[in-house]
C-alpha cells in the first residue's frame, strides 16, 4: 500500500489530500478533529491529485456541485454506509443525523451516525458538513462549526459568488 499526499490552498484554508495506491483516501483541514498524524500521509507528491484539485477549484468557483473523483474510503462497514449516504445529499441541502439513521434502516442510531460522520476521512467531497441536528442546529463538525456554517452558507449562496467572499 503506497500513500502520497499534497497540500493545497483553499478558501477553507490549507487542505491535505492523501492518496492510497493512487486513489483519494483523505482530505483533511488544518486543525481537523480526528486528523491522522502527518507521518501516515506518505511522501509529498502532487502526482495523483490533479483531478481532485481541479474539481475542488471548480467547487469553490461555483462551477461544480457534485464531485466524481474515485474514493478509497477506509472504515467500518457502518461508517462506509454513512459516508455513502452523505454522498447522496444534494448540494445546498441538509439532512439530520436522524434522517440518515432512518435511511440506513437503523432509526435509533442517530448518535452512531454522528460518530461515523465525524470520522469522515474525505471532508468537503464527502459532504459531512450537510448534516445538522434535529432542531436545525449546527452541531459537530470535524473542521469546526465556523467552517461548517461557512460551507453551508456558501452552498446556499447566489450562483457566481466566489468562495473567498464567504471564507
């Protein structure tokens, strides 16, 4: 298993992209909760990240609402199920932890959904920021609640407005 990483600037701050065997397996923000240690990221090499960087740039330029880069999501079966449900939440929309638990056929598992959401290894692309509390409140985001609020506001904003106006 070969791991490589690169760091790119974004309106959310520096983003560390990690690939495992050439496939995106991590996208971490600075000071992100549950961010693995730098020593696990492998050699620094921008080689496998060209398309991911292009799509992130297009997202922040409001030219892309759905990512289609290949992902290698490493976690438990339940975590991967939650992350797959996150990928189905449309741009500009939100779901509650309880709604995701219902969709997974585990209506009492909203807390477990929240824990899996917090362990999402590919933030932004796997849009864990689109999950909110049952009351509509912004709760729990590995990148910090201010970033979550800004990402949601960005996605709700007027088309054509650049991301740097919100971050």
